[in-house]
C-alpha cells in the first residue's frame, strides 16, 4: 500500500497544531501508518517539521495569490488574505512556535518571499493613506502572523467560533493599522 504523503503531512499538521509535543509514534498512529513507515518518509521530527514548513509556505503563497494583494484598497486585500489563509492558520500557528525554523543564519527563502509580499501590501496601504505610517510594514507583517496564530489557537481551544476568525483577526489588525485623522 502506497503512503499518501499529503495525507500524512496534513494529519501531522492537525495533530501538532493541537498538541505541539506529540511524538512521532502519535503522528504515525494518527496517520494510520506504522512508525517505521513514518520514518521511511521523514527521518525524524526535524525532517517532519521541515516538510510541514514547506507545506505551510505553499499554503501561504497560494493564499496570497488567491487574495490578489495588488487589487483594490489595501484594507480589502488584507481581509481577503486573512479569509484565504484561514484554513492553514492552524499549521501556521504550529510553525510560528517552531524555533528550529528560525534559528541561525538560514531562514527558508519561502518565508522571505512571503514577508516581502506582505510588506509590499502594507507599504501600498501606507502609500495610499489607508494605514498608519508610524508602524513599519515589517511590524505589520509580524503582527499579522501573530494574530493568525493566536486566532488559530483560540479556535482550536474552542474559545472563538471558527466563523468569527476572519472578522476578529482583520478587525484587530486593521483597527490598529488604519490611519486616524488628527484632531
């Protein structure tokens, strides 16, 4: 029987999102395969996390493409992005806490591509007068990541309804990013 790698990754992502300390045995059991089979595909936890990172990057890039960040007002593009990335938010929440992905001098180029695209969206909003200019695009990008992760955890824990995710993340981010008229 052939192992469906995508199924294994998505099962691992779902489990690790709920329980970041789950063992490789638990991941294998959740995926319906033996630990030996899991190890044939992923030599250890590090290899599994790196494969999940690639999946997360692909999901983010697909969400960015679908959100059309260069179209319409930047605030609308941010809302579209949050809505399109929401299905992957749990995986992103897990990856957000995996320090091994961000230690040292080599960060996956995929994250840099995503950061660049997000910063460009926030910069466009600043240039068009939609977003505050005292918050850097890099900070707004980090704030978005943090809110996506927090929202995913809140949904997973049952503290927030899944249907409220997009609204709550967008309103908190944009409520703090929208430029206010000075009195």
